[in-house]
């Protein structure tokens, strides 16, 4: 009888170990992850002082939370934010468009939202164009670290487009006001918000976006290829993003956060 009891105990222990071994892969797949992302300032989409860090930051945090990933943000100028991610000094970044150069160092998620890129100019002036090359006689302001489309970059490298580089978008708006540049590419909503929230009313009235966009581009989450779980992070994000989009929760979160951001900035 004693021998039978020992055998039953051994069998039970074996079965428990077997069940534990079967459950480990599932536990590992759903294990919480902690990541640190660089985040640039681009209101209303990203900004350290904005509610939830801005519209895009709020979406990225919530999507990752549902995928059991906790995101902590460090705030940096545009050019530094993307370079930190490319170097692997942070785990990733957000608010970036994939291009061939960036994809060497980064994995990109599915598009989270889209940017409508337009050219800002001084009110009352005319810059007719069919293609960007038609604007060769004029001076463009650009911000270090930003990507303005393959077409824009190619024309810039060829010397067709004349560009003046600044460290931030505010500086470019003031150069546009002062007549030091003629055109400044920015996202339609972000550009108008920046004009209205940083310039005096009489100055803001002097800068307007062109009605026609020159480029529409997706905004994605970028994860450093140096991160050991880069592919897993992107897979979790894409899975939860699709769920939120299909359920309508994504649209509701964007609308709610946009309202909070504009209220904080005092802009209607």
C-alpha cells in the first residue's frame, strides 16, 4: 500500500509539471512588457504638456496597454527623437512615416492615422504649381529630422528645391512671417494649431495653408530592430489596433482626446 501511495504522488507531481510546461508558452506570449519610447512635440498629436500626451500618444498608449505593453515616453526634439530610436538608445518612437532609410534600423507598425501635408505661405501671395518642381524659384523652410516625402527629398538632393533648415517648426513659422522663406510644409491641422497657439492674432492672420495637399502620409509606431522583442511588440500593437478600429473605440478615443487637447490650449 505504501508503494502504491508513493507511485500516486509521483504521478500527480509529474502531471502538475506537465501542465506547467504546457502553460509556459502561453504565459510567455502574454507576459507584460515595458518599453521606453522617444516622443517628439507635434501638437495636437504629440506633446509633453498636452492631455494624455496628445492624440497620437493617447492612442499608442492605449493600444499597447491592451496588448500588455506599458509605454513610458521621453520627450525630445524631432531629429533627436528619431535618431535615438534608430540607434537603439530607446526602444522605439511614434509619429513617423516609413521610408527606405529608416527601415534599415526600425520596424514599423500598421498606420495609426494619416497626415495631410500642405504648404503654408503668407496670406495674399500666390504660388501656383502642378508638381513640387514648379516651386523651384522659391525658398522652403524645413525642420531638422522631419521627412517631407520621397519626391520632396529627391528634389532637395538634386538642388531643385532650395531649403533653409531650422531646429523646430516655430522657427520656420517666424522665418515665414519675416519673409526669409516663402513656403513651409506642415501637416494641415498641426500647422494651423501651431499658428493660432503660438503667434499673436495679427501675426496668425498673415499665415495660411494652401488648400491643396502635396502629400498624404501614414503615421506609424517605430520599434528599434535592436530590441530583442521588436517583432513581438509590432505584432501586439497591430493586433490591438485592428480591434479598436473595428469596434469604433479608436475613433472615439481620437475625438475625445482632440477635444481635451484643444480645450487645454484654449483654441476652438
